[in-house]
């Protein structure tokens, strides 16, 4: 992933590989190796990596280039660990899936070669030009690499059982939703039944998060019934709080990195405004989305907890009204989601007065 992100950053500056090599003081074969993955960026010294990031931004790449490259390196580590280990167990203390709570940007990088979809956050680099040379036009995994990666995730999900392995297990279960093999989907259904309709307690949220991950994974695999059932039972205060805190972290409103899921039960949510989350959720309120029940529930809970979000820019209310009206007119929307959408309609009307 990091090689492709580097290529996008370089192309955004208009430089050739030869010119970039001159600018950072390396041989052109080094740049070619970085972009192709033959020379992993993860092996570059911290000082040289920082110099590369700074030079790219000074040459015209987005200011966020360094962050994108760091996240791509982390995605590389997740993929390479899984592909190398396959069905073998890896020490949780060194596993990259246990290092930190992932945001959507890293997850989208991990799934890039699986879904063949350029991560949305990389669009700021502009439209990529045609890739020249023997390298494919996007990150790819061979059939064997894909199988090895998902076999490893299944091993992790089945064997990580202790409390200090909860984050590792949850993130592996989530990624298994992109596998699609029938036996894995069956395993996810069994996992959902095992986790039950857990809700967040006052001291731990492991059960709720395990059920959430299994529900979202099954939705990604094409079965949204479990997610609808999970959302319908996530009605208590701690569960709604945990869900909102998780979403705020997921899309970057909570800036501090987290190494466990415990932050989701923090009752003080003043560190994030909800503005960014509001726009993020509105963009994802699509009738065909397998995660629509969770998106509608979260948007309803967000507006209910922060009604002032609708009191500012009238354009925000107009956009929300359009999204809600479209979904209410969609016959496939479930009853619970429809009730929540009606509540959002009422909130917009109140804010318009």
C-alpha cells in the first residue's frame, strides 16, 4: 500500500521518478523499488522517511502526505503479517492488529487490494495517471495471498480469547467480513450467536463490541439481518455512548490514538463536536448500503445528543432533509429505520423555526 500511496503523492507534484530521486538524493532505482514494493518504505530509517515526507509536501504534495504514508505502512504490516503467517498463530504482543484501534483510513487501505476501490481519503492526491512499467494499476493480492490472509484472520478470531486480546480479536472479526467464503460467513453467524445481543455495561464493552463486529462483518458479507437485530437491541445509554464515541474516533474527530476500546465508555464527549461525523454519516445514508441500519441509528443518536448541530448553516439542514426524505420514500427501508428517519425529519423542522 505504501508504494502506491507514494506514487500518488509523487504524481500529485508532477514529478517523474527520476526527478523525485534527484530531489531526495537517492538513485532512481530506489524510488522505483519504493513504489513497486520491492524496497518497503517500512525499512527506510525514520530520518530518511521524515525527509521524504517533508520534501514531497514542499514540492506540492498535500500536507497530509506523511500521515497517509504512515497509515499505508501500517496497512502493509497487517497484510504482510497475515499473508506470511497464514493459519499460524502470531504473538498478540507483536501483532499489528493489536497495536491500536484502527480508523477508517487504515481499514480502507487494508481492504484496497481486496475491494479494488481507491480509498476515499486518497482522492486528495487527484486522479492518478497511467502506471507505467511492470506494476499493476492498483494494489493486488494473488488468490493464494488472499486465502492466506483470511485464513490468518480466522485463526486470530478463533484463538484470541483473553481480555487483553479483545482488540486483536475484534479487528480480525471485522476484516473477516470482506472474505466472503461460505464457511467463514457461517463462522461469523456462529460468532454473532456466541456474542449475543450484547450491550455496553458500565465497566466493560467487550460483549457489545464483539456482537457489533460480527454484525458489521456479516453485513459486509451480504447479510444485514444480524446488524438490524443488533441495532434494535442497542438502546441503553452506555451502548449508544460507546457507539458514538467509536464513530467519532473512526472518522477522526477524536484525535488521540487509542490502544484499547475502553475509551468508548468515556461519558465526557466534549472533546468532539459531531460536525464532522454528521457530514460523514449523511454521505453514507444510501438505500443500498448494507450498513444502513447502523448509519441511521447513529445519525439519529448524534442529532438527539447534539441538536445544536442543526442550528447553524441552513445548507446542512437542507442536505439532511434531502437525505432523510429520499430514504423514507424507499420501500426497502425497515420499520425501525423509518421511525428514526421520521424523528430526524422532526428535528430538522424544529431547527428551521
